[in-house]
C-alpha cells in the first residue's frame, strides 16, 4: 500500500507588480492637476477676486432689512463655494488616509456623496503611479490569533533591500547557504552578513523602507525577500509582536508594516542593508542608531554565544529542508478564533476512545459536500421546499393518481443527497441568520446604522464579524473581539436576541470561502472595494465559483438577491430561478451592469442614502437594498476588463459585488487577489488567507442540478424513476413485521426491546421504513445523533437493530446491506405507509381501475389507515430528521386524493352521507387541503342538512386565519351553497 503523502503547504506566488501604461501616467497627471486646481486654485481665486465674504461685525436689524444687492448675492454665493470647497477638502483627506492606511473603507462624509466619489476617483487615479492595488487591500486577519512560537534565533537581522534588485544567481546562493545553515555575503553587496565574532552580541535590525512604489511592507513579503520563504513570517511576528515602534504603534498581524518601523529578524536573514549591533552601529545615521538601540532594549531574545549560534544554524537548515519537503504547517495569518470560554451548550467533553463517524471515510459520498455544512444545509432546505411545492402544484394541475410520488435519486445524485443529509448544519445557519437580524434590530432601536463588514468567522461556539472600520461598542450581548475592528457573539446567546418579523437580512452577500482549524470564513462579497480576482487552474476556479453560486442561491441568512453568472453554471439557475440568472457573455454583462449601476445610484440619491445598508435597517426593505453579485468565469477582453473595473469602483456602497475567475494576474480594478491551488487551498498572502477551500466540483455540481430538476413530477404521469409500491398486498401471507407510523407509532411482530434502547431502535426503524431504497450508515448516524457519535456506537446500534428485527423462517436477515453499503429492509418488514401506497395504486391502476366495487373497497381500506399525522406521538427532541423529509406532504396529499376519489364514487352512487364521512376522516390528517373542505361543503349540502352545513362552515371559518379570511374560491362556493352564510354563521 502506498504511504500517505504529507500535505505540502503551497508556495503562493507574489502578486505581480502593476505595469504602468501611458494611460495610467496620463490619468495620474490629470488627477494631480485637478486636485491642485480644486484644493489650491479655487481658494486662491476666491481670496484674490472676492476677498473675505463675511462682514467684519454682526449685522444689525436694519442691515437685514436692506435690499439684496449684487455684492450681497456674490458674497453669499462665495460662502457657499467656500463650504463646498471645505467639504471636498475633507473628502480628499479622508480618501487619502484610507488609501494610505490600506485598512477599512473611507469614512462617509455626511451629505458628500458626489464630492466624495469624485475625490475617491481622483485619489485612485493619482495612486496609479505610487501603489499597486494589492498594497491598498485590507487584511482579512482572523480574530484572536494564536501561534506556536518558533525557537528564537540566535542572530537577528534586518533587510531594507527592495525586491527585484538582486540577481537571481545571488538569490539562489543565499537560498543554498540558508538551507545549509551558513551565512554568506559572497557577491551580494550585503552589509553585515558575516559570521559574528565569538561571544559578541551580534544582533541585526531592519528599519522599514517599503518596496518601490508602495506605501507599506508586509510580514509575508519581508520573509519572502530575506528568508526565501514567505511562510516564515510567523518567526518575524514572534520576534516583534507587541513591541513599541518609533511612531508609538505596535505590530499585529492585522497591521501593514509602516515606514520607519524597526524589525528584528531571524538569524539566517540575508539581503538588503543590514544593521548589525553593535558592530555596525557607527556606520548608520545617529537617529536610526538611537531608534534601534531603544528597540533592542525591548527584545525578549537573549544573545547567545557563538557556539549556540552555530548550533541553531544547523537547526535552521534542517527546518528549511523540512519546509521544502512539505512538512511545514500551513500559514496561520488567518487563524480561527478561540472562544474565551466554552458556553454551556458547547462545553467540551472528554474525547471518545474511538474515531467519530465524521472522521471515518464515507465510502461513495462526496467529501466536498460533507465539508460544506452551510452550503449543504441551504441546498437541503431548498430541495425540500422545491419538492413540497411540486407536490401541491401537481395536486392542483394534474389528474393522474401517482402524483404523490417523487423520483428516488440513484447513482451520483443519491450520493449527493446523502452527503447533504450528513454534512448539513441547519443549526449553524439558523444561528447565523438570527444573530445578524438580531444585530439589525438592536442597532435600529439604538438609532445606529449597520457597520460595513468584510467577513464573518463562524465556529462551533462563536460568531465574529470583521468590520471595515471601528464602529464603537456593539449592542449586548455582542462584545468587542480582539480589538475594535471585531464584534463577537457567543452562539449560546443567540436566543437572547430580540427578533421581529420583517427585519431585513443585513449581510446577504456573506458566502463561505473555506475553513481553517474548524473556523469557517464567510466573505462579504458586496463590501469588497473593487473586484475580487480568483486565479488558479480553470477547473479549480469553476469549482470555487459553483460553490459560491450554489450557497448564495440557497443560503438561509438572506432575503432577496440577484446572482449573475457568466462563463459557467448555465444549469445552476435550476437551484433558484428567482435568484440565479445566466448571461451568455461578458458583453451582455457589461450592458446589464451599466444599467443596473446607474439605476442604483439614482435610487440611492432619491432615498437620500449613502449606502444600501441604510435601506436594510429595521423593517425598511428598500427596493434597491438587495445585493447583486456577479460571478464571472470567462476572460474579459482588455476593454471589457476596464469597463468592469470602472463599474466596480463605486460598487461597494451600491450593494454590487464582482468576483472574476481569471488567468490574469494584473486585472484592472482587482483590489483582492485570491488563488485556488491544485491541493484545494485558497490562498492570498497579502490578505493573510490560507484556507481549505470550499468547492463544488463538476460531478457534484451535476448531481445537485439533477436532484433539483427531478424534483417536479411530470404532468403526464409518475416519473419513470418514481418508486413502485414496496409491497404486494395481493400475496397470501401477511408481513412478519408490521409497523403503524400514520398516527401513533406501534409495531407488531417484534419483541419489546429494553426500555433504555427502545426509543432509538424505534426511530432507526422508522427512518428505514420511510426509505425503502436504503439508508447510508452515515445518514443513519447523523439522523439519530445530530451532534456526533463515534463509529463503534453506530456499529453496535446497527448490530442491535439487526438482532431485534431478526430473520425470516427461511433464515433471510430482515436488515440487509446492499452493494452500495446502504441498509435496507426486506419485504417482510412493512408499514401502514407502504400499505396505503399499495392500496391507492391498486384502486387506480390495478383491478380497481375498471371495477367500481373493487375500487371502493381499496379506497375504503386505504382511508381507514389515516389515524392522524405521521408519527403523531414521537417524543420531543427526537426525529429532527423529519424536517428534511417530504413524506408528511406526500401522506397528506395521498390521504386527500383517496378521500376525494372515494367521495366522488359515493356522490355518483347518490350517497352524500358516505361521501361526507370519508372527507371528514381525511381532514383529520390533511386539515389544510382546501379541496377537502370544498367537497365536504358540497356533500353536506347534498344531504339537505342545513344545521350541519352551518356547523361545517363555522369550523371552516375557525380553521382559517381571520386576518387573511377565506380564499376567493371558498367564498364563491359558500355564496352558491348558502347565500346568507355570513349572517347565519356570525354567532
């Protein structure tokens, strides 16, 4: 057997430098001229031509009563221009600060929408000469990072060299020397890289000077340039975290490295202008030397002797070799949040002695869906809604008897459905939805607006929101996270949040990207400034886009949304036709988004809002507050890419987001660059991301689409793949085991199990009875133990269930395992649900189809099985898996069809009393089927029993919501049968 290949953390390639074109230079020059004109020329002209417009003293009453002269009008107009200039100047300062800081969105200046937009565009054009898009991207650092501190290096170093200034041969020699544990300076022109003297304290420091054209540096890039491995940024972080910098700041992973900071480096660092203390102290500027000396005093690293340094050099070389072999752990720039304390509902328990079912490979089940609990929960809920809608649509439109049946998935579709059942976490979806809507309610009551967020981190115990800018103290029970850029909520506190029907979903654009150590990252696509670019192989890019599209289409924390797909997923709209749409090409997309962007701008201006978030506060659901997210899977032309970049420049406040999968590494307007690696990692070094990506590969995409397209039965009759009745009621021998699950649950033909095991055995048998096609053991385990269970417990339960069910007289085991590994019951184990379907089938397509007396007998026997709702006496807290089933809808439809057919037969036989009895029996199981009420009114009217007709009408009125009233068809029928029904049933 082949050995397990260890995972190798992929080496993310650095984001390429933006190639500045003549157009960029011209735009920047024009932007600079415009800024000079608006900021300097305008006030200078006002001072020169008009002077000070305000009077030198307070005006008297007589002055106010004088006629307005031309001079007065000019002075007033001048004041207005000065105010507009001041507002625009404030906008420029705000935009410059946001652009240079690289963290968060600019603060909104009240009432300065057009001015701030113009300032933003001018600053962006000007920065084309001085910064790349990546340098302006905010960090997606995870909350509460924790690190395993690497061994402190004996020698520390600094680097000031910008990337690209050394020859590749020099870099190769440095890399070789580092792996062999030696320090070298041959041919590099690097100062201070010689082996330190014995016994000397030889520490090197680096005073930050960002790479050319950038306002900041980053830990990853420093490690990449001077340690030959960006993943070693953690070592730099550990050496420098929480130490005071010359400007008063402190290093955190969410920070970009600012000019003038001092950084202590691992001992094998190379390249750049290194300052080795104290040997090279006299060679540096006195001010820099003073700063380094002060910074050195804050170091927690002890200066080792030469022998210790040599020993560490060997250790470092070994670490370098291990990194090359793929044994280094993935980068942890984005680390899942660690809860400050376990909530009662999620308090840790002692580890089980054996592996959990979740850790056991699921043979035949797609792992991508198993690892996507929010996506699986959304798809499962949407599929259930689709199937229920299809049932009642079929009841309203079709006349064939088999419309209650739905196709049973087979092959990849069956595996996909099982994976959804196992992987779904509906509780997490519910908590996320309630938490976000509850936050909206709390902020609305406090008169505050929703903060813009970049991302959310969801763990088993907590929810963290990463804000684009500080928004103050969050409303209780929310608390501040690691700093004022994070709001944290314990999931155990979700029930405390106030909820109100109609509260808009505040962040519907959140979508899962992947996980890290159990924490799931959801990116808020509509808040990203500009375009999110996704690189990687075409297959991997499409798998990411398909996963995002499917989750956006079906997630439970949004209300209304438009998701436009281009270049992939032409079949995905089957999941949610009202949310997903597919456009043929980029040209159609640009035309559509031009109109959409302009329309949203006008709508926001008319509403007086700066951002769509205001339209989601409280019960206000502004028509343009729903997000519009664009997922592009094909390459745009250069002109189209520029048009999309222009559209995306102002998209954040409009609720429009763009995610482009591309092979281009310098896509215009791409502020965030993500890469999906062949190993399935989603990395973005400059954003601090390294996740296990959430994917929907092509085969699972096709299986999911097949599940949804099969959900609607054909109008021409039962689908050929719909299951036939599981039993033959015409046989001479009764079933060995007979379970009644319609109404109260009871079983005949089996011994009574032990009391402490009875509930679980009954529930497992009920699940198998409702799925004659078979149940995967993983599905069985997730249904009976939704919070998790060990594999040995599942195995013991299956063995116990098999023993309880026993075997037939011929020795055949009643609980078998088929070729796919699914558990199946033999035909000797039968339920009343099986009998009901068989009787209905015999009455309509068997002997009863042509013989009225036989038909009446079959229908009467079938209706006699209707003793109430499915599993009516099930214990509270169990059978939660029924929420994913549509058998309750199938049962009501089948009972109603049976009663209607039998009532029609009795009416034709001039026996309205028997018809009304049959309809009354069906209403006990299907009270919301309006067809039964209609036929009951007609049958009772045919008996000429006016008192009974009035009594049925009163029951009908009591059953319906008074606020909504009766359906129009029901009112029309009452008007026909009992014209004065309003007055006669008033009391």
